[in-house]
C-alpha cells in the first residue's frame, strides 16, 4: 500500500514508523529539519513542502496513493489536504482534528469535505481517560468482541498484593490470561513460574468480570468510583465530563475563566462546574479533594497538569490522571507520582494505526508506546489455527504470541491447550511489535 502522510510531528512520525516496515510511505512537512530526521531514522521518503498544495501532493505521489493521512497540528491544513487529495486522486483520506465542531459537521455527512475518516484528538483522549477511570488501578483498557473480551494493563508496585507472587499463584480467576509483562522496556511472555515484580506492567486478557476481579485484587481498597474531579475545562475536560455524565458517574469540573465556566455550566447540566483557580490549595481542601476517587488534570499546559495532579495526590485524592501533550514526558509524569499520563497525540496515532491494521483485523490495541499489540481476528479457512488444538497450532506461530481469549457464537471460550479453534471464532492475541505482521499473515 502506498501511503502519503502530511505532517512529520509526533503523530505523523509515529504513524510513519508503524507503517514503514510493510508499506511504501511518503511523508510531507514544511520543516526541513523534520524531513531530514525522518529520512535518516525511518525507511520512508520525505518531501519538504505544503501538504495542502497540489504540486507537493503530486510530488509525493498522491496520484497512485491508496491512503492519505493528514495529521499536522492544524485542523484547517488537515481538512484542506484531504479535500485537495480527493480532487486529484482516489486515495482514502484520514484527517486528524482537534476542534470538535469539525467532527460534529463531518459526522452529519460522512465523506464531506473530502474526508473519508475524521479522528478527533480531544474526543479520543477523553475516551481513553474514561475507560481507565472505570477500572481501578488500570493504566490502559480496551474491549474486543463486542465487549465479551477485555484487555487491561496494570502497574505492579511495592504495595500491590500480588507483588512477589508467581503468575500461577496470582491467577485465581476462571477466565483470565496473563498475556505479557513489560519489564525494563522488554516484553516478557510469562509462564506459571514467572514472578510479578515491582514496576512490572502486566497485560491481562479475559472476561470483563475476571478483569474487574483482578483489578479488585490489585486495588482491594477501591470500591467503585463515585466522585471525580476534573481540573480544567478545555475541550478534553468538557468531553470527559460529558462521557462521565452519560455513564452516570458524578463529577465536578473546575475552570478558572468565568466566561468559559458559564459556558460549561450551560453545556453540562449534570456536572457541577466550579469557577476558581484549580491550583488553589485552600479551595481544593474546601472541595474535599481528599475524598475524591479520581482527579483528572486537563489544563492547557503540561507543567500545570503535572502540578495539579501531584497536588491532588498530596491532598488526598485516591488516584490522579493527567493529560500530557509532549509524549516524551509521559513516562516522567508516571515516574514522579502521577498514576496515569494520557497523551492525546499518542491516542490519535494509535487510532490511525488501528484503522490501518483493521484492514485485516477486527480490533487492535497498541501496548506501551508501540511495543506490542493486542489484536482481534476472525478465523477463516486460511488460518493455521483452524480445526487444530492450540497446543499444536501455536508451534506454527512466532515465539511470543499468546492467544488470550476466544469468542464463539457470542460466548466466551477459555483458551486451553486442547481447545480446537473453529471457523468464524474471534480470537484475541497478544504479539510483540516485531512479530505482528508475521502473526497476522499466519492467523
């Protein structure tokens, strides 16, 4: 597949890295340094220029392209790039959009503006935050097979009850698979004897009930979420509040700007909107921050989000989540005490990569900055898994593939060595990034 990517920033570079190994990728950017960096670091061809220009798009080979992904930081540039590409080629067009008003307009008539798929940065970031809120202790959550199967990632700490246990000792659940451990940046496929250590990130796949039970084991003192404080009323904060309202989760939102606070109060009738400086300790104490289950920092600067999240934790909030725009800071946020850092650019890069993978898969979750993927695949007649026990067929897959769960005719099937995979089964597998493509070809 020939892919043209407009924008070589954090999102464009991430998507290019994900696609470069198996596709012909061209990247367009106005910044000559970014163009040079990409040329040296990835197996892509780079063009310096304006992605909204017909001349530049043609120089990048848009006439023969299958896919155009416009993912600069500027909504208008992305929209115009897609519209221009559509007038001179048959390429499928994807636009990254920050402003929800464009997403609302496009949703009224999909395909409008010359855009085949519009992905909203702020909405995706908000959805990531709300998924994590629903599962105590989780750093990442995703659903597969129409919600029958769930994947979640948890951090093991000194205080986690399963720290020091072997996987066999920690696995007391009927429908749960320990798919992988991310340890010191390495992907470890655990056996029953593998011990869970402090700072491990554990990826589990199973039924939502078992995942929830495991979360309760990780965080035994947390009994549901009934009080959420959102600090910052920008678009992400607004979307988080709106999604929590839809789920019936009580929440309060703090916004310093009086006019914006008034707008939020009118837009979010179920949310309690408070107009105040969100870093005012006296105010936070008056609002009983110590009783809050989750504090979410969605201010417009990484520094203020870090300060807010750490302040919330120090004043007693049980859990803190912070938005971080610079992806390089994500690990730093979590290292100094923020429970979960959500990077909107990473969320959008994952969504675009997910779409390109979905040409061959039903659903995809990307783990730990593209170190691995959890993939849902419907088994057909060409799969090496078909009509064979897993203990036999797994030998034909690359080392490091884990079959985490199976959905068959709307029911959950626990994968065991003697389980025979049938046609039309939906299997959810874990694979390290370097073996994803090989795995996909085989299953």
